[in-house]
C-alpha cells in the first residue's frame, strides 16, 4: 500500500474549512449540558417515523393538521434536522478517513522506530560513542521483552 502525505496547502485548506464550519455552527447551535442532553434526549427511529407521518399529513391533508402547531417552525426544524443528519453522516465518513490516514502513518512511524532501535542496538555493540546511551533510553519502551521489540500495537 502506498503511503500518501498531505501537503501544507491541503492542511491549510482543511483547517480553513473546519474553521468555517465552526464559525457557521457557532451562530446557531446550543452547547447542551449533560442535564439538557438528558432532558431533550434523542428521537428514536419510531419517533422519527411519527414526525415524518405528521409532516406528510400536514403537507398533503392540511385540514387534518392541528392549528396548535406552528407548521412553519415545524418545517424549519425538520429541514434543519435533515441537514444536520446528512452532515453528521458526512462527518462520520471524514472521521473514518482521517482515522485510516492516521493509522497508516502511525504504523509507518512505529516500523521506522523499530528499525532505528535495531540499528541502535547493532551500533551499540560496535562501541561507537552515544549508541549505548541511546539503547538505554529506548529499551524502556520494551519492558517485557529484554532486547526484542514488541509486536505491532492494535489501533
């Protein structure tokens, strides 16, 4: 698998896009406390079907809709909910992409660190100054293995 690296321009573009998202959401979102989250809860799938069915009746048979509901506000809430839901799906995909990107680079760094440690152990045996001290510093990361490297960590 080829490893691709992100350019400084791509990093800047991503950070700018994330900053724009935060700025836009800050104006319209609430920071719910744990109590608020408990109070408002989450609408489960059955309740979403209820919402959808009431909306369908209101749109197709308006005479059956209660006048006690502000249907303009209902529709605005509905559209915002749909917008948020689809963006959450996109963000979950982005999160997975970044996680996979990070895992690959973590793995490469770890393999290179193991190679460097093996080289350091070899050079330490040649009595080249500095390598014995470096081995002493690095072997703290291998407490159960003596002089062998641990297995690749799980991500």
